[in-house]
C-alpha cells in the first residue's frame, strides 16, 4: 500500500514539475496572435461606435454585446440579462444624449491588453460630439471583450478618468 502511494505521489510530482518525457507532458497552449486580436478587438469597438452613432440600438445586442452583459457605473455593476433589457438601456442612453444635442461618438483606443486568445481589454477614451461638431464630453472607457463563436463581443465596460489606461505590460 505504501509503495503504491509512493508511486502515485511520485507520478503526480513528476507530472506537475515537468520532469516527464515530452510525449507524456500536456502541450502548452500557443501564445495568442496579439496583433491579430488587437486588430479584431479594435474593429469590434469601431463597429459599436458606428452602430451607436447611426442610432441602430437594436443591432447592439445581436452584433456587439454578449447578453447577458454588465455595465459597471457609479452605482456599481448592473446586468442586462436579456436583449430587451439591453436595448432599453441603449435607447434610454441615446434619448438623453440626443436631448442634449449629441450627434456622434468616437472612441480613441489607447491600448488593447490581450489577456489570452479569447479575452482582451480595450482601453481609451470616448469623445462625444454635438450635432454642430463641437465637443460635448470626453471620458475614459475600458471594455472587456470575449471571443465567441460569432466573433468578439463586449462582455462589460466601465467609465473612468480619461488619463487612466488599462495596460498589461
């Protein structure tokens, strides 16, 4: 019995320490293609801002956000569990912006932190412009994205100071 326990413990130690022959070790996942992921993530964020500026709120839950999704604002995390809840939030936000003279929003990506092959954080700032072209507001935003079978989707986001940028170096 002691011999079997010793063999089992030794096998576990060897397996976890990397001392097993290469054929017996589990392969390590390859490093993600950071440049490709960065490009895909930026394209997703650009598409989001284009759809929002086109006031196409109904497309956001289908093409941009992963439902359920979570916004982390001043009141803490708030989840939209359905497409209908998310669309209602987007439409309410749009209504308030338009009421204040908003014309479009542009996101300036300052950094994309690739966490792994299916997770990344896009960090930068959002510039809101009035219909006359003047700047309405500028604020920092970071988006957590995940890669799904349908491409990259925003899982969550939060606002912050413009000069705060999420980095992963």
